[in-house]
C-alpha cells in the first residue's frame, strides 16, 4: 500500500463509508427493481401531490406536470443546499433520493398506457393526460425508459460521490446528514 492509499484510509470516516455502502446497495436494488418501491414512496407522493398545486398557476399542462417535476425538484433543492453549505457527503447521500424519486416518476410514466396504478382520489392519470396532449402516448415505453436511465445514472453518481466524500471529507467537523 503506497502513501496516498494509506493517507486516504486515515482520512476516511468509517461510519460515513459504511452508510454510503449500505445506501449504495439499497438504492442500486431500487434501480434494479423500481416497481418494488422504497421507504421514500409515501414522501414522494406527498411532494408529488403538492407539486400539482405549486405549478397550477402556470397553466393546465404545468399543473399536471408539476407533480412529477416537484417530486424531483424538492430533493434536488436539498442537494443544492448541502453543496452550498460545503457538505458534499450529505449532498451525495441526498442525491440517492433524487435518483429514487426519478425512478418513482418512471414507474408512473410507464403506466401511462395501461393505467393500472391506483391514483390518489381516483383522479386523472398525469402521464396519460400529458402524453396524450403531446401526441406522444405511443412513445410511452421510450420516454419511461429514458426516465429510468436518468434515475439509475443519478443513483450511480450518488454512490460514487458518497463513497468518494466518505474518504475525502473532514472527519473532525460536524457535517449535517
């Protein structure tokens, strides 16, 4: 083991490294099987429904799109906050949530044709409504596939960054998680 490898091990925060490893395993599993769901799904649902109200003033289409947009924007805002506070490890950990939330949107988007998912209040299926208006309903599988790819990529980036910052963040300073 050379000096740089020894130095990296000395600077590593083992609790952060263990947490990053466990988060990586959990969220890669979600990327592998997004239909299985996660413990964040109910949080995502509340944020999604709030997004409809937040984006409603920008028109009917944005009101429908706002649920999915807001459910990605909210965890991304937390990532931005942690970056602003120079808490890069925390930003990387929250980035897992961004990826999971994108995969949650994938599950909803891929259901646009079959519409088998239960809807809150039995309302209109957002993705069916939006893709129908855009004339893209026949592209549902491709669109959902792109969303899944972005979510999975985001989770892999979170894994790499969280492990990197577990090795390269100050151990003696308080860092919010």
